[in-house]
């Protein structure tokens, strides 16, 4: 009697870790608004991919569509056509209740005017995003950690009117980083600061990207600020041009 060879099982080798999706991806974004009996095209087919850990500067003259583009990329406005993906998640048609949670977890925002809550301390301002959605650990400890990261461990109990402009922007950056977002969108982050303070903020952003691998999209009118980024894209008449 002939023996039947034993069946052998080939185990698959461990799969390589899947590559991370782009931190932010825009596909053929278009945005138009009604004006009388016609529509004004503000964004006319924007394609943009920002990889994890990249720093990209967005420039553009007034009326170019820069603010509109930022609003759409941040999930604050909806495109007329096209798609926006944040960390691989398509947010374009997402219901507002779900979108608010995804924005909180995946997108950090830094504004020219800081947008801190005046009645809250620095620590409490940083804690605010941590009470939306689900985040691991203590909001208090996370806020203290973020303030220490931006050099404000000694200012946790101070309110915005007790802080300099540069310190307020550091609190805003700590708040933006508190949820460990896929990308931080900074709109003119040095616009309300003098040149020397603005330079310190730019150095901080450079340091955070190196230490944490943070992804930044920085909108600016300032060529010096833009030059600090790895890439510069310019929006002109609703279209992007890569430099």
C-alpha cells in the first residue's frame, strides 16, 4: 500500500505593515457660489496630497480662493464637487454630527487671532478638544504635557489676557496638538505677531515636526514663513500651482 504524502500547510509570511494613507488629500475640489442668475467659480479643480510628516505652505493673493480652500480642507465647508480625505477618511458627505468628531480627532487648527476662550486658563483651553469624542488618558494630564511641549509649563493657570501674543499662540498650538491629529492646519499663524516673536513660533513648528512627526499645512502671505516649509503651493484664480 502506497503511503499518501502528508499534506503540508504553508504559513504566509507576516504581512508588511500597510503604508499610512496621506494625511490630507483633495481630489478635483470645486466650489462655486450663486451670484444673481449665474455662479462664481471659486475653486476650479484642486488636487493636493500631503503625506504624513510633511510641511506644506499655501500661498495666494486676496481673492484667490485660499480661505475657501482652507475651509473645505478643514471640513468647515462642503465642496460643490470633489472629495476630501483626512487620514484616509472621506469627510466630503459625512453627516455633521460624525464630521464634528472626525474633525476633532484628525484636524488641529491654529488661527491668526489665536481664538482662545478668554474666561479659561491656558490649561483649560488646551483641554477643550479632549472633551469631544473619545481620547485616552486624563484631559488634565494631556493638557499639561502639551503645554510643557511648547514651553509653557509655568503658565498653565494663566488666562489669555495674562499672556503675551506669542504665549497665546503657543497655547493655541498646544490645543491643536492635544488630540494627536493627522494634520495641523495653521492659518497665518504669525500674522498677529511681531517679527521676532513670529520667528520663535516658526522655530517651534519646525521643532514639533522634527520631534513628533506632525504634519502641517500653513497658509501665509509671508514668503519667509512659506520658505520654512518643505513644499510651497500657490493658489491663483482657484487653481493650485506647485513651486
